[in-house]
C-alpha cells in the first residue's frame, strides 16, 4: 500500500491559461485597431482611450477596496480591457467628463454590481456605451472626420456610413477599400475592418477565442442584408458595406466573444451568434438607430443562461 493513488480536487489538468494571460492577449489583438485610430483621429483617440482606461482601472480599484472590502484585482487586465473596448465604442471628440460617466457605468453597473469579473451578465463596455448613448445622444452621435490629428473637441464632424445608409444616400458611401482600411467616420476603434480582422487572426492563432461566434454573426448579417439588397438594391446597401461599417466587426470579434457573457458550448455559440446577427440586421434596416450591434449583443447576453441550460457542452469523456 506504499504506492497509494492520491486524488486531489479538480481540475486535475491545467491548460496553462489564466485570466490575465487571456486579457492581455486580447489587448495585444486590439493594438492594430488602436494604431489605426491614432493614424486617423490623432490626439482625440489618445485622450479618449487613456481617459477611459485610467477611469475604469480607478473605479474598479475604489469599488473593490472601499465598497466591497476585498483585495483589488485590477492587475488581471480585465479593467484595462473594459476601458479600451469602451473607448473604441466612443467618438474621438467625446468630452472627458462624459467618458468618466461611461467608465463608471461600465465598471460600477455593468461589472461590480453583479459581484465582479465572472459574475456579470452583460458585457461591461457595452453597458457603458449604451448608457452614454441613451443619456447623451447628441454627443454620442457626433462623429469627427478623419485626418484631424491635432483636433479634439473642436474637430469638424461628418456623417458615418450607417447614417448615410439610414438616410438612403447610398451614392455618397465611401469605397470598400476606404472602409476596409478605416478612412471613414465612426467610433475610434471600429473604423478599420482590416485591423480588427488582424486581431481576430491573432486570437484564433493563440486560441483565445474560437471561430463560432464571430463567423456566425458575420455570415448571418451577410446573408440577410444580401437578401434585402437583392430585393431592392436602391434602398438597401450591399452586404459587403454592412460587414465593413459600424461596430459589426468590433462587436463580433471582441465583445460578443466575451467569456463570461457568451454560451459555453459550440452549438450554443452558433445560436448566440445567429441571434446577434439577426437582431443587428433588423435594427439596422428597420430601427430608429442606424447601429444595432450593441443592443443585439446585450439582448443575447440576457439569453445566454437560457442557451446554456438547453444546449449543454459535452461532458468530459462523453461521445
């Protein structure tokens, strides 16, 4: 009996992943989009991003330290990531005081009110973004034109691709190449689809995320907007325009894939992604808001527990 088999508590095998490793991996994937935002929006992109990140880290520290009476976990990278994603969903000319309110809503309401990382139902960055969109609709829908590198709150503003589509001005849309590279108005982190796709490739390579959610969202939007374009090409834009415009790429790649608020099983991820794609298309084509990605993700976040209860992941060793 000298060679007893000692069974320790699970998990028995560790894959090497950790919260901080995955969080900083996503931040690395966001670097191309950040560089593009600096190139097109300059000082405004830097101020908005730095303010958002600093505010999210500070608010999480203060809430954990003085309200929750627990050891702060700001070094795990989750607060930094929330700050970057919130900034990427904002115009590059948004005043600092509004950014601070958005950061407080993201961390205080979207994350810490549920108990912190791992307990939140909704994506915190999107909670902050939608809170600002409802509270400050004028400031949140005023988009600086690209190329004003030293301007901030006094930047010249213009229309976005989605607002032009909503107005029926399809003849004024930028070229697909400009949209791919980011030469168009919009939130500072969403303008370059190419930069966001580079981030997707990196995360797939590092196995930080899987393909099911982003691919199911993009395919669903492409199919349904393509059908509408075939029915009436004068009124409805090409599906390629929908893929490259607005927050579709940013949301599909970096926010819908949030571990905490997305389903656990691969089939559940596909259902979740298709739901986001359908809701986004319906809001874009028939709703009052030109962009529907944020609302679609938050709605499907609410359905995630239901999806998990009906579409369960395969148990270890199961067939």
